[in-house]
């Protein structure tokens, strides 16, 4: 399924990207509003993320506020069309 890919806990992500928020609410918001990769669960209370998905997300995220706002509007419009 996911050959040669490592699973990261949130603490592993925070070690590699120090500006990542600590709270669960912020994690959920990132997944919901900023297209951060959704977690995989190894047990009901143990979310993990694929390292490659996390690295890809950070590599491809907007680099400035104007682009981030633009993408947010596009995502919101797309989700409203689905309804």
C-alpha cells in the first residue's frame, strides 16, 4: 500500500516544522480549511500522517498571504458548488 513511507505522529511533524500548532483544534482546522493531509489512525486515539504527504503539503503551500487568501476563496467556492 504505502511502500517505503514512514508514519509521523504530530510530535514528529512539530520536530521537523517548528511553527506547527500544538492543539488538536488547530490540526483539525488545518485539515478542514488548509488542505493539510488527513490523518490515518493506527488506533482510535492515535492519528499518524504519511511523511511524504506532510512534506508535499509543506513544499506546495502558499508562500504569501495574498495567495493563501486566493486559494481559500477558491476552495470555499468549490465546496459551495458541491452542496
